[in-house]
C-alpha cells in the first residue's frame, strides 16, 4: 500500500497521523495483553501465580470508604492518603466532612 503524502493537504496529513497513532496504541495494547496472558500461563504451568513470581502482595486489605461524593455515588474516599478533588471541592464549597460521611 502506497500513500502519496506529497499530494495530501495538511488537514489530511494530521488526520492520517491521528489514525496511525491510534492504530499503534491499539497494536501495543494487544501485544501487552498477549504477553501478560503468556506470562500468566507460564507461571501457572510452574504452580505459581504471576503475582507470586513478581512479589506482589496479595493480602487483599483495602480501606473501607468513609466519605462519598454526593454528586457521584461511585466516588468514595477512605479518609487516608491524598484528598480527592471532589472532596476538596465540596469542603471549599462549604460542606462539612460530616455531610460527606457514609
């Protein structure tokens, strides 16, 4: 497949570049997924999980959410670590932490 780049307008070239960038990103994602599946399969064949081989902790401990975004119930915060933007915005808008508590 040959594309005559010299005859294309700037707008066409930019659209082509955008399409190529998307195609490359999609290709890389598929390659990573295939590599991960192969690594998981190899680990299982040896009687391990990939997390065990990589030394990842699988304790399963998660913090219980203590605050919920009143505008989007899917957004919660445990009260630990960095405050999420929605929490800061609500506090700055005059809400108290008790108003956001679950």
